[in-house]
C-alpha cells in the first residue's frame, strides 16, 4: 500500500479536476491556484483542530469554502461545488493510500 505524499495528493486532486469538464470556464492556470489554496486552507484547518480526535468534515468544508470565497471572489458562486469536489477527490486519494479510518 502506498503512503501519503502531499505532492502526489495534489497531482491526484488536480488531475481529477482537470478530467471534470465542469470547470472549463476557469482561466488558464486558475484550477492549479484554487487547488493549492484548498490544500493550504485544509492544512490550516487541521492545524487549528489538531487536538480533536477526528476530522470534522462539515467544519472543514465550511472553513475551506469560506477561505476560497475570500481568495477567489470572482468564483464565489462556484466555491461550494469546488470545495465539495475537492473533498471527494481528497477522500478518494486518502482511501487509496490507506489513510482513512472510518469512525
């Protein structure tokens, strides 16, 4: 079984977004910036909740989406869908490397 690698995770998530034709309206290079921002926001959320035993998906979603809306105001109507897809793709990656324990 593979082990978690943030660069591999980024590439996995980015490739999923690029394969999803729902985001063709984004300007060239924007999906990379958005994915990087979501990873950064997710890491910030995890650091702020490091004392918690489990990752709270709902709070994580709200944190990421809120940060994304601030950073990419021009796409704020799409931030919910972008965040939802990010979390789905991240979950797929984490499952593939055995990093998810369902509680």
